[in-house]
């Protein structure tokens, strides 16, 4: 079984066809989740994937997140049920990369 402990191992996995290919798990998860953030959906909000415009680089709006991280559970790396589609904000929240006092872009202004 493959290991995903180092940055190099993770990059190889996330750039590989089983993950990013046309029929890869990432695309299966996006399709299953209707190309929208599942956390935003729970909150009654909508955050869809961006659309590709000819001649421009497509902006990244959504990530496919492993519910159980691949470095701890490599056997689940390619299991569709171990994935969820999240917007960048919610993906960062899950990984603790958003300060506690930070506001999401849809929160009401505080007075």
C-alpha cells in the first residue's frame, strides 16, 4: 500500500490520474456533490465551481477533501465515500487555517 507521509508523496498522488484524471475520484466527487460546497449547502448557501473561460486560467473555487486524511488512512485515498466537496474557505476551516475571529465571506457585518 502506498504511503502519503511526505510532501513529494502527496504531490505525486494529487497529480496522478487516479485522482485528477477524467474518471478520477476527484471528478467523481465533484459530480456527486453537484459541483458545490457541501458545507455551504448545509448552511443554506450556494458556492459553485468556477467556469472555464477560453484564454483565461480557471480560478480554483472548490477542493475535494479527504474526510479521513490520506497520511493517516492511505487505504481510503481512492474511496469516494471518504471525500467531500468544499469551497476554499471551508477547506481551510477544516484544516484549522482560518483564525477563530475570521468571518466567512457570507456572514453579516458586525456592528
